C-alpha cells in the first residue's frame, strides 16, 4: 500500500506561481512512475505532468513552458512548480503513483485557485 500526501495548493492571482508537493513516506523502493492530474467539477481527471523513476518526463500541452515537474527519488517526493498561472488552471490537483507491480494510488487532492 502506498500513501500519498499532497500539499502546496492555495489561491493565487493570474500570473502568479505555486509549488505543489507530493510525498510517499515509506515507499521509496516500490514507486516507479509518478504524475500530477487535475480535475474541475463535472469533468474528468486529466494528466498534467509525469515523471518516471528513470527521469523521463511528459507534460500536457497546457502545462508545457509554464509547469515543471521534478522528483526526489531518495526522499520519494515529487514536485510541480507552476508559473504564470491562469484562471483555467483552477482545479483540484491530484498526485498519482504507480508501484513496481503497476498498481496505481491517488492522493487526496489539493485545491488550486487562480483568481484576481
């Protein structure tokens, strides 16, 4: 079982920045792939960025050039640096991790609100 704990959400003005964190305490040896997703009410949960254990990174088109995903494998933490935030980035952001057996786990989500 992998437990994920997210933090760093909040309210920011358009053009501002936030840094999200996802921690998986006690799971350093079992996590393979990690990613960030976001969801707004009534819509599906969409991928934002992902990073594999080998460092391979992928971004959604909406995140390229503004968001940066990084990972501290030793500490089993993942980060999402979000710059130049827009109102359309308002959503609940979820952390997801897949273990070495391919089983996926979700965090509880953290709210990001971009508004003036």
